[in-house]
């Protein structure tokens, strides 16, 4: 089997041919790497027509893709925001940090092969320290045990394996596996990146991925559809990143929860496929289930450039009936953005929805006492590492260099894939970056996810960094809670690195050249796709071998990185009484607060060890401190994981109380596995982020919501609680929280809602979705 790298190299060397003569009955492979996996547009269109006849209304583009993948379109209940859909994804993608636990769970299912095409991508475990080659070599040495496990497990279970150095999962998927109309699930919250190629790509927890690996349909609450109408055309310093930065400011971090964002309007056809991917990628930051652009010519161009012309031609055959929204379709909400007047935006600090247009940044930064010196500018990541991004950033640097100006800030470049790195090395942009003083990091996530050994400041130093990444929660990039992290386009990041000042506006503010003369930076210019084609670079793909039976997957019993899983205990069939509150968290409680990344990533395959980071970043309502809670029975203060383990070891179940959008951010299911391992029973909040709520259900924990938000304020960290009505737990039926105040005042009750359906209730009863799957399998 040829690798995509080698196939692409052959195609690029001979030029791209136009494919013709395709019909609806043609067999077209999904990608260049696998044989026998064909695009199934015809069946998906049949499903859509069944649904349209049942619903009697036109469908949006996103609805067509969803309903085209229904398991049973004739009988599926369909109501946006209400029904649970049973879907059949075309593909699963896992990054190495989440793949460990997903594969460990799949191994316990006892199946010889995945039932749905799956890939694993090594991108999360490479720490940025010295530079690309040195950091990659170090990561391979430090993570050898994990990489060997993943490589052999992938070979054993018929999974494609992308080695360290390949690039970031989302860029690899876009370059090799994404295509219009596909439904992909991925164990990373930024999986929606592939929506830029006209498909539905949805981030999930590992347990969801395991279901699909095992051949089961995937369940998703029918999303509402938010339509974003783009009009006009961007110009000058404005880039696709500014569309999503602007949108985040409109919707906030929870405005997209339970919805798919679908872009439409004449502005959609005015920019590149990779620009669309940037926008879809960061849709995760508004809580959206996913984001998608309708199939258009920019996608055909990208498919041509990546050696997949036949897929683009095949998509054209189905464009009118399947790969486009129906005239007259309706959205649950419509937001309009005028690209003609859109300014560059800078979002942050500490949250990706605090949006400031560049014309207001000077005023806002000073008013808020944000650190004005930009210490580091970072471009790249899965969000902004396309060839177009790199050429536009390089054009700004070349302009500055022509005036004898270099960066005042440290400047890092993270190529999104080996293909991007090799292409910009060949075409000269890489040299432009290094001559500028930039440090080129490995083809990996790096600082974007906290894999950054930052040396230019001390922890606690108040400072500013600006990146083209997607997420900027407190401490996320460098582990320093005092770092003010801002998110912008690669163009704006580069301008800030040149000026070294957060007040700088490249549209109006002048710089001084080497001789002290003032000049204005020229508008950035770039190339959407490389004129000479992509250089595939080093071959980093491992296909599954023909003989998989002889492959051995070895996990050392003494490993501190990998640990086989033991099934959780089932529910005891009783209401829960007199449970202590482990912690009542205040403020934003993201998955980074619940289960930190950075140095903890190395324990993603070892549940016992990684559970030592549970909720250590959350702020305790009792004392305003992180990782310092009181044991309800001894009165001793200790870390959150230690206190939880003490409860568990004494047979005491516990609950967590949280606020709005609890668990926003990453898809990491460890944020649900850890409280289950530590003896948790329920997580009670004002509201949940979608993926985290599902992950909690999958692991047998109860995610419950206050129907009266004031109850959150009334309940105190020292109180005890009962959860009543569990013996009659049913879809749509509230349970009751009875609170026993620590101050001796009368008990009080408040209703708690949930989003369980009948099947999910079985997960709770059996102790986890995996336990339920095993029980069903055993009964057959």
C-alpha cells in the first residue's frame, strides 16, 4: 500500500489530471491510503430524500449531511434540539493523547479489528523546547513506550498510524482524509477543522469513538442550526481568522452549544478552503457541535492540489441534490457578517470570546492595564498553519526586512504538517522566518496545548503573548496564570512581533526603519495553494500490515504511562444520601481546570496516575484557592485528588458543584474518567459543555443541572446532599437534590434536570457505556 506522501509526490510530479465520466454509480475511494472504502453519496442521498419526504420541508446543508448518515432514516425521530440521532460515521480520527485510553477501552471489547476506518496521529506529546528536530528526537525518546504501544495496537487492530513528526491531526485529516459530505468523529475538540472541506467533523470523547470502532451507531442530540451569512469580500489585513474571532465576540463561548454553525452567502466563495478550515476549527470555542461550509470551487482546488481530483469531480455529480442547502431552508438563528467592513480582531486575554477590533485595541489594552509589551508571537498550530497563512506572514516579514527591521518579540513558527514544513522549506518561507529570528518548532501541537518549556519569563510574571492558536484559557499555553494570552491571525501576530507592542495597529501606525525613517507595513499578500504543488516531505505513515494476527501489543505491568482498565462498578440501585461536596468551583471551569494538559499528557494512558490532576486548576468557592479543599470528615485541607481518593477509600461517594458551561474546551474524556475512578457519583452544574456532559454519561457519572440557578448560590461547600428519584430515573423527568446545610438550618430541596435518554440511563445503571456494551454482547 502506498503512503499518501508517495502517492502525492507522484501526482505532483506529473501534474493533476481532470477526472471525467463519473456517474452516481461510480466507485470512488475515500482517500489515497486505503483500499475498499468507497464514498457512499448515493446511499446518503437516498437517506436524505427519505427524511425530506417525512419532514416535508427543505433542508440546510448540515442537515443533509447529518440525515444522510442516519442508521435508520425511515424510523428516526427528528426534531432539532430534542431528538437523539443514531448516525453511521464514515471515519474516526484520534490524536495520541486521547488514543491511548480509546484503544485501551477498545481492546477490552475483544474485537479483532475496528469496524470503521480509523487513524491515530502522534502530535500531542512533543514539547517545544529547543526547536523542531531536537524536540522531535527528544519526544521520541521520552515517549517510546507510548509510541510503541500505539504503533503495535494500530497494526493489530487495522488502524492507520501517523508517526511523530507527521503533523497535527487536523491538518493531516484535511490533507488526506477529509472530503465533502463525509461524517467524521475525532477524539479532539478541534476536529471541526475539516468542515472547511465541506464535511461534518465532530469532536467526541474516546468512549464515543470506541462505540463506532466496535461497529455501533453513534448517538448525537439533533443539533440546532445557526446560519452565518457572509457578504462581501475581505481585504488588506483582514483574514478568515477574523471571521471566527468576530463571531466568538457575538455568540460568547457557549452561544453555539447544541448547534451546528453553517456558513452561507456570497462571501463564502471569496476565500480559500484552508481559510474555511481555520474558521471551522475555532468554532469549538463558541461551543458549537461543529461548523461547516457548503461544497464549492475552493474545495475542488484543494482536493486537486492534494492529489484527490477524482473526489472533487465525484462531489460535483451530487452537488445540486446533496452537497448544497435546499432553497428556502430555515435556520434557528441567523448572524450576518459583512466582510467588506470586517476589521482584524484580537481576542483575549483568558477567554477566546473577548473580541476587540484592532482599531480599539490601544484604548482597551490601556484601560484594562494589560501588559503592553508583546513578549512572544506564535504562529502556526492546527488553526492557522496552511500554506496561505505561511506565505502571508512571510510577506510581512519580507517587507519589514527590506527596511532593516527584525522582530522585537520572540517569534515561533509551528508547521501544521510535514507536508507544509517541506513545502515552505522548498519555497523559501522557512528561511524567511529563521532569518527574521524565528524559531521553527516541530510539526506538532506544542505551545497551543501547553507543550512549551518556556524560558524567557518566570512563573508569576505578568506578560503578554499573541498567537494564531484557538484557545487562550488561563495558564493554557505556558502554565503561567499571569500570562495574558491573545488570539489573532498569523498576520496580526507577525505585526505584533515586529512592533513588540500590543497597542500597535499595522493599518495606521508607522514603524521606524534602520535609519530612523518612518514607514507603514504593506498589506500582507499570499498564495492559497503552492504553484509548484505540495512537497510531501518525509514519509511518516504506517499502514496496517497484511498479517495482523502475529502482532503483539505489550503493556508492561510496571509502566507509569500505560495501564489496562478495570471495569467500573455498576450503580447499586439506590438513591444517594449524605454525599459530601468535594469542591464547589467558581468561575470558568474548563477541561484544562478539570484535567490539565501540559506535563500531565504523558499519563493519558494511565488512569491512576493522571487522576492525580483532577480539578487541581479549579477555584474552590470556600477559600478562592486552587487545589486546596477541606475533607468533610476530618477538617484537614489537602489537594482535590487526595481528598477525593480519601473519600473513595472509605467507601464515600461525592459530588462536585459547578457553574455555567462546565467542562468547556477540550474533548478529553479523562475529565470524566478521573472523577469516576476517584469515586465520584454526580457532577451538578448550572450547565454543561456538550462533549463533557456526554463523557460523564459514558463513564457512569450523573451530569445534573440546577433548574433554578439560584440554588447554585445557596448551596455551600460544607453541606451534604441527597440525590433522590434515581430509582425512577427516566427521560425528561427531574430528580431531586435535598441539601443538608452544615450550619444546622433546615434541609431544603431543589429539582435537578438531566438530558438522559433511555439508552443512556442503561449506561448509568451498568456503571459505564462500556459495561453496558459488554453486557449486551454477552447476552447474544
